[in-house]
């Protein structure tokens, strides 16, 4: 088996950096926040995932001190909203580089809906939202200890909203939610379907005789 090998510090030697294509598809962190002055912000982050349960902890990383990071550090609150295939255009619009005084809810023609536990709204059009309180913000660094201009935001999920249409016989239907996920190319996105689904249960430990 032949492999393409490269050291990231020296460049990848390909037409497009393969790293994000390899670690993919990635769920989108569609993060809503509110500044200390009350201005709403909504932005998608492709470096996002779940890190613990229970309690449920989710996190995303921000390259640079973007508005979401500033707002969450100020207020200690944010919501995560499921970006779906039907909301792809609005999600993409919310990624526009605009000034901090621009409300991306209005820019993307989305409806802010009051949360139950925090003062940050969720996206009314999204079928799933999570209300979160900030745990900590961690500045990332290299293996040699050099600090990076990238910040990991971790939050505890304290409230979850799920559209009843996505719950079947008490089980959340991932396919019905049509989650939008980030791929590796400049504009590659994916979702899931039943054609690619398979079931594999965790093996049981061997019984002792």
C-alpha cells in the first residue's frame, strides 16, 4: 500500500489541505450568543462536537477572537442549534464576515426564540436546540507550548429542545433531523440517510467459567 506522507509544518503538497477532509464530515456548531450590550450573534463553527455525558458537555473552537467568543466570555451563555439540510442557505448566510453590531438572525432571516434557562435565544426554525452555560475557555497551544490564536469553548448543556416530529417511539431519529455536516473541500457539506445506516452493537465481555 502506497501512502502520501507530509509534515503539516512543511506543507501538504496537494491542491487542497486534506486535514479537514480526513476529519469529516464534522457536525456544525451553529452557535447563538448575545453581547453584554444585548446584540445577538449567530455563527457556524465546523470544529464542534460533544465531549461528555452526563452531564452533557459540548464545545467548539474559534480561530481568532470572534464575536461568539467575546460574547460568551461576557455573558457565560450560548445556544447550539441544529443546522439542517433545509436551513443550509441561512446557515451559510450567518457565516458572513460582518461587523459586531450586525444581528445575524436578521441577516439570515431567522427567528430568535426565547430560551427557558438563559438569556440567549435559539433559532426557532431549527428542530433541535441546546441551552448552554459556559464551563471554560481554553487557549490552544502547540506540542512545544506555543500559544495559538485559537480558543476552545466548552459549555454544559442545561436545556434541550427537540421537535416532536423527530422522536419516534421514544427514540430520536437522526436521519429525520437531516443534520448538515461540514466536509473537506472549500464548500463541501454532507448529511445522513438510511442507505448508509447500519447497526452494530457493542460486544459483550466473555463469560467466565
